[in-house]
């Protein structure tokens, strides 16, 4: 028999950031309703639709005291491709869109949190990074207010992002290599964030950038192996190359071949990942 304990209230407190009033009251009420439902699911003993699906005859639920909530291990950065933070917030508040992110960072540096860090948002979609095909379940999604074409990246926005990333990295011990863009995870579908200052983030300890003095790549250097080691899905090699170039060589992102300078950049980044 499934049992719901008083811990549901504690679990609900973990996933709620608090509901306020004003123009977002309706969406915050729905957030609370969904979070409470999740709290009931995780405090059920045994969990519904888990234990009852095990087809053995002799079975028993016995609780362990050693467990915790899941924590994010990646951060994925996006651009909104919309006109304003308000437009993005509205998009994320409509259930029919089925898209969301944990944070939205405005051009002026304002940071809006929309989902608790421990919950799964719908920001990554289909893709592969390393062997992970479900980064929605293991990452924090950050949307940067930027139209994706002509918008610059204001200092206030990048500074606020770095402050946010600093706290996330500290809170969840996220490795430096695990700060990526949507274009890395889904290069055949997504170009975002476009023309982004990844070098600035790498200097602050979020992701990697290539060194100023590059050594030529060896003659037998295999770009497929290098891209795979970094994390790219090489089943579509052209898409993987575009994803890499959008991140590191955006001025030549539409060319799916590597010149010698670009091979040296790839080799340099590959070596950083090889010895993690």
C-alpha cells in the first residue's frame, strides 16, 4: 500500500521559491500546485508506478535513510531569440509552449529565476553531449535575453551571468568542462547562443578556451576523435564541426572543413578535455 507521509510538506518547501502576488500570481499558483504534486510523488512509500511495476511475487518495501535529491551537473546557456525578458517570461508561463529554463538574464543584468534548481526544465530538447542524451535531467538552463542576430552582449548582462555561474558552480560543484551552449548539445538544430563571448566565460572558469600560442596539430590528428572526446555527437560530422565552430570560431562557422589554424584550435581544446 502506498503511504504519503508528513514529509510532503518539507519536500514541497524544497521545490518552492515562494509564491507572490501581482501579475504573475496565476503562474505562481500553478507552479505551487505542480511542485506539491511532485512532493507527494517523492515522499510516497513506495513510489507509485515504480514498485508496483516490478513483476516479482516476493517483494517488500524497506526504507533506507541514506539518500538525497538530485543535483545538476551541467549548465547550458541559450539566447532567447525574443524581444525582451517579459516576452520570454510569458513564453515560459504558457503550458502549451512546453519550454522553460531555470534562469533568464536580461540585457541590463537583471536575473529572473523561474524554476527551482533541483527541478527539471524543458530547455535542452533532443541532442547528445558525450554519452548524455537527456541534459534536461542533469543541467541548469540559462536563457540570455538576446534576439540571436543583431543584439550585442552588454557588459551588465555578462557580468550578471558570471556572478550567477559562480554561485551555481560553487553550490553544485559543477566541473569547468560542463558549461556548454545549446549549439554544442544540439548542433544540427540550434545555433545559440550566437556570437557569444565564450572566451570571457572561460577566463572566469566556465568552460575552456584555446591558448594564445597554439601548437600545430599533429599530421595524424583525427578531428572526429577530438570532437568526440570534447563531447560532440559525430554521427553527423558536419553538424558537430558547425557546433564546435559556433563556439570557438564563429566567424567561419558555416565552413565544415578545418584549415591549419582551426585544426590547431581544435587540437588545443581537445588536449584540455583529454586530461580532465
